[in-house]
C-alpha cells in the first residue's frame, strides 16, 4: 500500500485542509502484507473521523492499511474538524466540501473510480452520522455505507455537546431538519429511493446505544434494508472500532472489483 498525506487548498472552505489516503499497491514480497491492485481506477472507501479527532486518527488507532491491502481498495480520510459534516451556521461549509468538492479533488489527484458501485463511505461516532447522512442525501454516490457507534439523533447533540451544536446549527431549524437522519430516511422511503446497502453497529454499553437502537428500529419500520450488529459490553472505544472496520471491509460489496 502507498500512504499519502495531502495538503491542498479547498475552494469551498476557503483555506488549506488535509486528507490522508491509502492507495493499493501490487506486492508479494513485502513482509507481513499482501497487496492487491487492479490495472484501472480503484474502488474507494471514504472513511470519516469522530468529533474529537482528525484525518490522521484511523491510521494511528487502527490497522486500516493492513485490512485494506489485499482488497485493492483505496481509502480516503478527510479532515472535517467538529462540523458534524454540515455546512455550519457559524463556521465552514464542510458538507459541501465533503459531498461535492472532496471526491472531485481526490479523483483529480489519484486514480479513483467515479462509478457508484466502486464507492463506499463509513465512519465512527460523528463520522458514523456523516456516513449515513451522505448516503441518505446523496444515495447515487455510493454502493454501501456503514456507521460504527454513530450519532443518529442530531437533537441530542445540543445536550451532549452544546458549544458544537451552537456553532454547527445555531438557531437554524431548517438546517437542523435537513440534517436529521430520521427525516432523511423517511423521505427516502416515501420517494422509494434506491439507497446504498446500510450497515450499523454499536456496543451495548456505548453511551450512544439507545439512539442507535431507535434509529435501527425506525429504519426497519420503513422497510429500508439495514444490517445491524451489536456486541455485548462493548463501549465507545478504538478496540471496538478497529475490530468493526475490519468487519465493514468484509461486508462491502467488493467481489466484482477483486475477482
């Protein structure tokens, strides 16, 4: 695998930002790692960080590079600060950056596929919210989306993280409504939208467990296919997410790309 830390100027944000990228490499002699890469544009996973982290966290806290190596999968890890992947009421337009500018910029830098069936998104906590938000608002961009211990109820952010809530949403009820995963899922069901495959997981001792159960039950009541998994006693921590991101990569519909 090739690992690249890339700083570039974002026209949307109006400032420089950073991304970390893992690119597939064909190799058979690297000790302890077997790499795979096709002769075409790579399938890509956009991997989103949580509230207290940045674009470097997945590389520092998990074995994502080792997990992705045999799959021929590129992994793009952007920095979205504490934005909840939203065009902030009092801040930067991170939603537009993420959903519009980032894929275009990355495909101009690297040989990444633009086909829906080759693109996936996942994240943890705030990033789990971002992954499902991206999948529900832009379903034509992805074949699959995964939320690991994700935030699912945006109104609870005001209670848990009041300073962040004020910066992101302020008093803008329209923005808050447009950012609500329950409303986005209901709209998709009403429109009979073809959604990406959805995967959701959470530990039973996680402080976000109850809201994950509420979202799971609501999505299932809408007859939206969702694979949900939980693990007894697990909390909101990196040992769980390292395990689960490996599980997510096993679940991704990558067979057609790696055959």
